[in-house]
């Protein structure tokens, strides 16, 4: 055991005192055959709403915290404008916000850390949230992205477990390296993102000096109803800056709101930050033929094969007038899409389509999109939804049923989204594993680093891994060895040195 820190023994003590594990069940007690794989239409197909195990898992997960966000609790935000700078996106997407060079669309952005609570420090080693709400003429488009182009897992069924493993131990209420490394060593597809997290990029120097990514693959449809698959990139015009672990720890003690303060002060003094939007594009035919899964969020697309195409730029020039009203109450959901932008078969994206809207209704109420910061540009909306908590507009005396003969809103066939996915009759419904070719990109990432970068990466990882049980460490060394033997050897040597130096 590591010194006298008893928090590190909670999980091992539980395992040793409870014998064999019980059978996993639904909330109603029914046994389940899996807690790792969701039900999809084919190995690359979308999720099915009849997957009761997934729905039970996510519906309960979304209600575990109130009123703080389950993830992305600590954040900062600002308002600004997106401006189209090229005609590039128009040929791939029929969304009206891209139809004219120079066209402007108002937006709000929220940056965040992911794992910590609302009182945590801005400079922790963590993935950063990079969420954008575009107030378009066709409704709100939410890009719920990150500062990395990839993610730890591709299977949405595992999202709740991943979050549990990386947040505080429910018994000790402190972070536990056993749960963290136990989970990720058992899910080696995470090694690509872990290599990013423990590299220099794991601690950005404030929110202005990091890039943003949609991370998921999205389906775009142009005015001719031709399908393309697209990844969105937002590259910082301030450049990229990171903090060393020592400097980040120093700042966390002196100014835990460092990144929030930096963003607010920059905008207040007229030093408006901006990001350029680029897209990578893959045709539907290419997606059918490529050897890798283009919808796997744990992988990047090659920029050589799918080069970045410039679309526009956004600038943040207005600070929130009230943090709770404008930042804490803003609600982003991947399901907020506009005509021309649709979900791809990206499995994690499919799972988030349900999860985010559901958690907002729990956290803010069923009418959360009537809050000023969440309202679409054309408000009040016209539909057949009524009543509920925090109601701001109940659409007067308009009928609340359809069809009707009394002036209720009518359907517009021209506004139909193009759901022309080829599913019916072409695949077999089943639970398909997402873990394929999980080491290639991590190997390329590690070998592309210089000696200093590899030294800092392995030092940061060793510091965290040293707190885990020895059998978990050994398992993780095996994962790292499949990336590069040097990776494993360097981390193992440093972990052993840390343990040997302990009293």
C-alpha cells in the first residue's frame, strides 16, 4: 500500500470482503447479458431505441447529479459571431448559415474542464470542453466538442462507467487511481486519447490557446441531397500554449479560476479571441470503402487523405452579463441540428443524442430551451408542446393538438431532413464490439514526439499510475508495450522510482 493513504485501499478492500461479484441487472432487478455493448443496426449502424439496457443505463446516469452538470461542471463562456469566409462548406451542406460568403451568425461558446466539480481548478490535467451554440435562422445548431479530435471510448454504453471511474470514489470522495487505471487498462482503445492527455497538450494555458474539435463524424447533406461525412475543426488564432505540470499546480493553488479570468479579461480589454473553422470531408462512397471505421471517435482522419478546408471564423467579443444566466444555464445538445447537418452512424454521437437533452430536462426543467441563452433566433417557437416547469411561453390560445382546424402550425415538406441512410434489410441487428485497430494511431503519436515530449508524457503518466494497485500497473504496462515497448519501459521505470522513494 502507498504510505498511509487509506483512500487507495477502498476498492481492494471491497473486492476482498465481498467475494464473487453479483449479476448485473436493470433498475428493476432484471439480469442483463451485457453492460459494454449497445444494440445497433449492423456493426457501423445507428443505435436502436428498443435497447432497454442502454436506455436504462443512460436515463439513470443523467440523473445522478443535481443541479451541477455531471461532467463539464466548471466552465467559462462568452458570446460572439461566426462569419463565413469561403464558399467551401456550401457544396457539402445546405444549412443556410453557410450559403453566402460574409454571412454572420451569432453564437455562444462555453469552455470547460470535464472531470472536476464546479469549484475545481482550471489548470488540472484534463480534456477541455469546447461547446458552441449557433443561433441560426433555421434554429439552434449545437457543436458539443472538445479540445481534442478524439475521445477515450467509442461505445456509449461505457460512458457512465468511464465517468464513474474518473471522478471521485463514492466511498472516500477523493480521486482514486485504482478506478481510473483499472478502467482504462481494461479498455485499451483509450490509449490514443490517454497519450494526448498525459502529453504537453493535457494542460492548455487557458481557453484562448487551444483548438476545438467537433470530434465526432457528422453527416452533411447538400442542396442536391448528396451525402458527405464531415469532421469540424476550430483552430485558435492565438496559437497553442500549454503549461508544465509544476506551473499548473502552482497556478491551481494561487488562482484556481485562471482560465476563466484570462478569457473574461481578454474580452473586457478588447483583445477578442478568435478561431477559424475548417472541415474534413469524406464522400459517402469513400466511407463505404475505407479500411478503417470513419465513425470511430477514438481515431483521427488523416489530414493528408482528407485535407482541411476553410469555412469561416468566429470571434468572441461579449462577456456574459450574469454567470448563472448565461453560462451555468446554457444547455448544449448534439441533437440540436439544423437541415443539412445530421447524425452519422458514429455510435457515441448516437448515444449523446438522447443523453444530453435528457440531462438538461433533469437539470433545468422540460422548458430549458425557453431560457434566454437557449432560445433559438426565431422565438417564440410554434409547436404542440405545452406546460411543465419553468414555462416562459405557452403559445397563447393556439391549439395543442394536430391535426386541427384552428390555425395551429402546419408541416413543411420542403424543410424535411434527408434521412436516407441505408439500413432496412441490409444488416443484422446485434451488439457489435467497437475495439478494432486500437494501437496504430497511438504508436504514430508516440513515435512522432521528440525525446523531451516523451519524457514529460511518461513522467506525468507514471505519477498518476504509481497510485494504482500493482496488478493494474502491470496490465497497463502491457497496453503501453503494444503501442511501443519504449513507452512501457519508460513508464515502468519511473513508476518504480516513485514507489521506491515513498516512505
